[in-house]
C-alpha cells in the first residue's frame, strides 16, 4: 500500500509562490551551448516574473557520470551570473536537489500510481535494447493484466520487477506547449514505458515528473526532442491528479542546416568558447538570440546585458525554427563587447593573454592593452600580436622598403642613424616628446611623417603590422630597449645596403 501519510506530508511542502523554474543538468560532461541556452532561458523566465530559479542535479544514469562535471555546472552558472535560489549547495524547502539522493521518493509515488490504476508491476525479462525498440505492433505486456493478488504474491517472493506506466489503449492525449500550441497524439502510438527500473532507480521521464511536481515547478524548459515524450508526461500528471506545468520546448541549435550541435561531434562547450577568447557576456548575449528574438520597439536591437534580458525576455519571442550557431556572428558580438569595455576592465581581461608571450614585468601590460582594445575580436589573437614586446623577432631588411611611405634601404638607414642621435638625447620619454621629435625631423627633411615613422616601427617591432604605431611602441619599450633595437636596425641595414 502507498504511504499516504508520507505523500500528504510531501504535498504540503510544495511551494506555491509564483513562477518556479528549474535547470536540471546531468553531470555527464561540459556545458554545451544547448545546455547553456536551456539554463539561460529557464533563469530568464524566473527572473522576468520575479520567481524562483532552481538547480537540480540529475545523476540517476550512473553509467554516464563524469568526474568533476558537477563542478563544471556550478562554475559555469556562477561565471554566467545565473544564480539559483534553491539547489544542492544552497538548500531550499524541497531538498534534496540531487536526484540520486531522492531515490526513496520515486518508489513511493510509483506504488501510489499502481494503486490508482495508471501503472503496473512487470516481472518480465527484457533487455534494454528491447525496451528501446519502439515496436508498437508487439502484443501487450503479459503483466499488464495481472490481478493484484498475483502481483502481490510475486512481490512477496522477491521476484525482480520494474514498474511500467499503463497507457490507455484507445483515445488521444493532448498537451499544450507555450510556442507549439496544442499537440494531439493517439495513445496507441505510446508504449508502456518503464518508470522504476530493477535497481529501484527511476527512469529519466518518471523522475522528472515526480521532482517537478514535488518542487512546485511551473515552467519546464527543454529541447524540442522531448516533444514526443510530453504525452506520457501528461498522462502521468493526469494519473496522479496533478496540475500540468507549462511546457516550453526549444528548437535545436544547429551547426548548419543539416546537423545539430553535438558534444559527440566535438562542437564547442561554454569552456571551449571561453578558451577560444570569447567573453562570457558576449556568449550569453549571442546564445540568448539563438532561438529568441526581442519584439516591439526593441525588435532590431542585438546587444543586451543579462539584467536587460531579464527585463525584456518573453515566451512569445521564442522561435519554433532551429537556430544556426554562427561563429562569425559570435565574433561580431565579442568584438563589440571588447571595444565597449572601460579601458581598465579591458586591461584586466587582456593581461593574462598578453603575459603568455610578454612575461617581462618591465613591459606595462595595461599600456599594451590600450593598443589592442579597438583592434581585437577575440582574446586569443592577443599573444601573437604583442610577442615582439618581449623579444625583437628576426626580420628581413626588405621590410624597410615601403612604397606608400616612400622608404627604401639607404633612406631608412639614414633615418635610423639620425634618430639614434636625437632620441638618445630626448627627455622625457613620453608620447608627446617622441612624436614632436619625429614630426620635427620630417619637417626638417621636407618629407611626410610616414617616411620617418615607418623605418622606426620596423626597427622597434620587426613587423609590418603592429597594434599601435612607432610612438606608442617606443614609449612602451622604454628608452634603453628602443635604442638597443634601433642600433640593431642600423646594423641590419648596413649589411643589406
């Protein structure tokens, strides 16, 4: 018999304080883009309504658990600012929030469902492959019609069993999705799915329904691949006599028109994107628009902070069509965020990337960052752009020849010799005085500034393309190092002329 006193006590605990959503990941790897989008939409629905956002860890599939994956979930949500009001680490009124710790609950509810006539004990020997075959032409499970006395006798004898959902043979089941509307299926197309496995653990579909009900979840956000399971969920809710939460099924995120993003295919996770130089803010902003569009006065707007998204996010904006993950579009978002940052914040973000190739503490990372901010799309571009600050690369003297600047080898040699003498005497060593010296020299020689700047930049950086010009590079390198590099430039040109 079902423990009705216990069930009534659990029912009394269910919060009924407005909108309650949950993110319920399985700790089976890193946070994929699709998982992140589900977490984001779930959080936005709760925050937009002033409700509660819950974190629940679904770890009943013990064979697929990955060590450290739960830490990845916590870390990703924390970095993204998706704070949860209830969860394993913060507790809450309907704890525990880890599915494996809720094992005793599922059996009690399953037995109650059996008594209500919507489930039954099955003692048949079936393999997992048979369960997953989806053969609806097969005859009814012979245990479906076992009388209660015979079932109880087998249970008392210790016979192994599963508990299956009893799907009606006839009629239809209709469920409502907030974006796809009403969807009706024939019950004969549904199978008597297993609810409780032989090891006593629930299947994914059953645990979700029980946990969502016990936690008072009002909105369930998941991928559209679960649309086919929704009729069974509805029948479970109806079997218990419980209200059905609002379903929000999101269309898949695609790599291209034919292929979904997939962990198995090596498509990027949140941590992969961060390692590739993308900012958390840019990732979240872009992911929000993978399947959702703002409406009304802000319909053309693309850039939103997390708090702004919480204000404007609505279910009507969620698309029924698949979204294509476009790396170039993400680069566009990232570039915009980098360039809009306060300079001091960009310097802090860029410094670890600068130090990968410029560990010399004498080189001011903040000064280098100032050259990069308007020239960087992703942070991974930084190390290669600035490595010349650490050491002058071996370069070809041919770089001194530049048609647009009207420089050649003899002229560049003469320019560097002149600059050496004048820069040695220069003080103070700052942008203003360096620039004044260079422009004065160009005026005295009756040439454009570029004819002086180009040879100097080549001598200082050994590169034709640099972040910043000759003045900024000379100032950051410092007087002693800049003069040392000028002397090397003179030597290289003397050997080449």
